[in-house]
């Protein structure tokens, strides 16, 4: 996820490579970032924080407590911390940093790499309107942002944070169906991916409800209604709702 954000910000030319530094314990990962993004990397988290006025915390939730304890001595009232760790509340971040710093919690998704992320942002302790603006400007360069209450961040994590994986599964299944019915693999995959991209764009740009758009494709006694019948019979709608709900529950577990 961090790699996706770095690549997206550089592609948007919002931050120059020389103004960005990344810290990672993995020498392999540091080498990859240096080679693919042309940015400086460090193995020392504390040094990275000391050099920065905006710090993006992009690690696994299970490792957050240890990281905060490590960098706490560098935390100051003027440092803005942006966290993308699933489930970790702004209150927990603030406490872990020793009760200092300005905190904003963010949930993007991996489409940040191609600047089409769906990102939710919530304000935490000491964060100002200007801080919120900074966070939105950074992540608007990577797609679109919405501001939500923190109580809804677990729901965001289960829906748009994990959502790309659900869509990839759907694209893969559609492509498999095309292959099963005689299409070449590359052709089937291109058609499946573009179909999902086009349908999503129709929802966003027309403002119409997905149900209305679905009805526009579905003629009486035609091919589409037969396919939709099989999807409903197989419980696809309920399965997707269950998938999001399971991810939301896991996000809450990680936060606790």
C-alpha cells in the first residue's frame, strides 16, 4: 500500500522525489523503492520522523504499537501524522505518540498506484482544518476522498479498503467464463476488466442508481435477465454483503 501511495504521489507530481524519504526494515523493499521511485530510503524510523513534518504511518496494525514507541521521542506538536493502518484509532495513535502531534486517519486502497483510489479521511486529536486540507490534497491526487466520522472507518475498511480484491475476483471469474465459452484468455480478461471499469464510470458520472442502470441493460426475456437470475439464485449479492461485513469485523478486531 505504501508503495502504491508513493508511486501515485510521484506520478501526480505533487511531491518531488527529493522531498520524500521512506523508512523500511527490509533492505529488499528499500532497494525496490529506490530503484522504481528514485527516492531516499532509511532503515531508521526515528531518523525518518525527525526529518519530516508530515509522516505517513503505513505499516501493519499489529506493528503499530512498537513503531509508535520507537518514534515517540521525535513526536512534536507541529508534526502531522497520517495513518493508513486498519483498525487503529486516532486516540490510540495519539496515546502511542505520548499525547503529542496532530493525527489524521486515512483509508485508501491500492488503486492509489494508478490514481483512482477511493479514500476516506477522518480528523483526530489536534488536527486542524489546514491539516485536513493537506490530507485531502495528497489523496485527491490519488483518486477521490470523502470525510467521515471515525466511527465509520471500519465500515470504510471493509468496503473500499478491501474492495479492490472483491472486484479482482469478479473480473477473474468473468474472464474465466469467457474462456470457458471460447474466448482467448487475453481477450476475455480485457473485456471483463473494461466492462467493470465502464460500469463503475457509468455509476459515478450519471449519478443514477445501479439498479436503474441494471434495468437499462435488461430486456424482457433476453440474455441479461437470465444471467442475473443465476446470480441471484447463487446468492452473489448476499455473498458480497457478507464479505464486506467480515472485513469490517476483522478491522474492529485489529483495532482492539
